[in-house]
C-alpha cells in the first residue's frame, strides 16, 4: 500500500513541476529574472529530470551574471538527455564568457556536429577563433554562417572585420582570396561588394554604395560614440575650430547643415551659429541618436548629394565631418555643395590624406598621381592636390586648410585635411 502511494505521488508531481516551469518561463519572458530563477529552482526541486527547465534556468542565470551556475544548469540539461545543438551552444557561450576557452571551443564543435546548419554557432565559434587570433579559421567560420543566413548583417560585418584584421596582419593574399570568394558568393550584399573589393584590391567604385553606408552605420549606431572615442576621434572638434578661425562670429543667424550628421557629434558646436540647424544622414539609426541630443531643428534621412541638389541656394554653412571619406570622386559632391550654398557661404569638411600613391583606384584626371584610394576599412583617402582641384572646379575658394590626426586605426594615426572653402559673393 505504501509503495503504491509513493508511485501516485510521483505521477502527481510531474504536472505540478511542468506548471511551475511554465510559470518560470513566463517570468523570464517578462524580464523578471530573479523571480524566474526562484520558480525554476522550485520546479526542478519537484522534478530534477526536466531537461528543458535546466536549459531555460541556465539562460536566466546567465542574464543574472551567474556564469558558473549557468554552465552547471546547461550541463544538467545534457545529463538529462537534452543533448542538442542549442544546449551545447548555450554552454559554449557561458564557458567563453568565463574565459574557459578550450572548453568553449569543444562545446561549439559539439553543437555544430549536432546541428551543422546552426549559423549562430558558426558565427560565435568564429568569434572565439578571432579572439585567439586564428583569423583565417575565423573568416571561414563567418563564411559558413552567412552561407546559411545570407541576409545576416552581423555575420557579414564580422567577416569584414576578420578579413580586415587578416590583411592588417600582413596576410594580404589570404585575405584577398577569401574576400573574392565572399564577394562571389554574395554579389548583392553591399558589405561583401564594397569591403570585399577593397580587401581584394580591385575596387572600381568611385564612392561607397548607399546601402553599404546605411547598413554599416545602422548596425553600430548604439555604440558609435564610444567606439570613436576609443579611437581618439577628433574630426568634429577640429571642424568647429576651423569654422571659428575662418569666418564670422557665431551670431545665431545662419542656415546651417550638418552633412552626414551621424549621431550629432558636431551639433553642439554648430548650434551657436544657427538660426536653423538641420542634419542629413543615410542611417535612420544614427539619426535617432542625433534627435536625442535635442540640438537640431530638422533631421532628414536622405543621400547627401540628392539632398543638396534639392535645397539649392539654401545654406550659409555646411559642415561635413568624416563624410567625404565615403566618396572617392569628389567633383559631384562639391558641385552639389556649391549649388546649395548661398553667396559667401562656407563649406567646412575633413578628408583622409592619401599618403601612399603606389596603389590605388584611379587617377581621375589628376596629373600628380593617384587621386583617391579605398582602404580595406571601406573609407577613401584623397591626394591633397586632387581635393583642391575638385574644389576649384566647383567654384569654391579655400580660405583655411590644416593637417591633423583625425583618429587612430590599428594603433596608427589617420592623418587628414581640415578645409574651409567659400562661395563667391
């Protein structure tokens, strides 16, 4: 009789544990992690064999920063028979977070053996390889990830980063071969087309595609300011100084355009000059950050040259901080600026200076050598003579030019020109 009661109690306990687990799942989905943790513990005390509850409990523990406990929960799910790619992937992620890299690598391999089409596992295994400076293997892993998920923006960005680092380390041939393969396999992806061609060294583009610029800046809008600060980014401050040194006092009477405004790093410095301050950018993600600064009267999501052509004779001051580095050919851009400026209006801008003319895209009529070149990071550098010729062709007269370090790239200074030019009048 007693044995029968024990068996009945065991059968009754299973539905109770499942109900508790469902409650825990709901709490976790609502972001109530501490309550979810308690609920999972209660459920698993009732039935320790609930493999899915162990996995989901591990997710909550990870969110709470309890990394070792999360790893133990995932291992418990495996012991209970839930040996699937997802659990191995989750275990690998927390092991990597804990710095247990060999164990993490093993867990990623197990995940991919169980699920070879697990794009996120290929990507995160490649992240681990990249962190360990096994860059060729990392690039191959990212290629597998984007082969499975061709529209995955993060995967393509990670592959671009790995190829850039591989090229920067001096393995140019390997980086170029992998870049050509990437571009061949994803001909319609703007990052593969632009960065792949830049790393392969055979780019024929005279400007970065709009889709590339939009995708790239939307991707890291949230961390843009912090990333540039880490690079010692100086362009906005240098341009505000150049405007102050070259023109009228900030009287608050001008129509001002922040061209390629990004997150609005120039806005506070431009506001004292402006009766009306507008910004234009291709990236909606960046514009949302600029809006939050509260300095602009208007913000427009548009391509810069088209926006300038649609606003003829409108502005007294146009500032372009690290915008023209996404243009190789500057003639159209400067012509559009000249048309959008009023008589006596000013353009202040920065460009990266081309320092090595042994390699490049095109001379575009510049008799002094290569006019511009796209770097493996996707930005263009320009010969100073070419920039001055393009300004003169548009009718803009240079009134201020200086040379500065705009930022650092791979620990090296990126030297650029800061120029102010004016229209006649």
